[in-house]
């Protein structure tokens, strides 16, 4: 199972999302080919109702604590309630770090 699949499984079990997307975006960064370090998560869940953005991020970080301590280098989070979700999250910008600058 890929790390993206593990992330999706853990978040699905913990937050019961109505919509979830987990994408490995490592290919957009200055890392070795095949790396799984940079991820984008779009998650819509009732667990975020009445919860501020920082607290939403903290919930996700708590679920992924093991991965955040290890293989995950970067995690772009787009977290919504069903009422906030408009069907699309913003795209991630291209990396300008390392040799890509």
C-alpha cells in the first residue's frame, strides 16, 4: 500500500469524510524520483463543523502523527465542512525550491 493510500485510509477511519482526495505531489518538488514526501489532502467532513481552521489542521496532524514524524515532509491541507465545500479546492503551486528556482 502506498503512503497516499495509508493516509487516505487513516483519515477516512478517523474523520468519516463525505469527500476525500489524497495526492502525492512529490514529483512537483526537488526530490528523488519515486519519492513519497509531499502530499495534498482535500477532505470534507462533519468533524470540522464549528471548528476553526487551525484546529482542523491539528485534528489531521493528530491522526497522521506517525507519518508526520517520519516520511511526510510537506502536507497541503484543504479542509471543509459540507456547507463550505464548493466541489473543488485550489491547486498546489509549483515548487520553486532547490534547483527549480
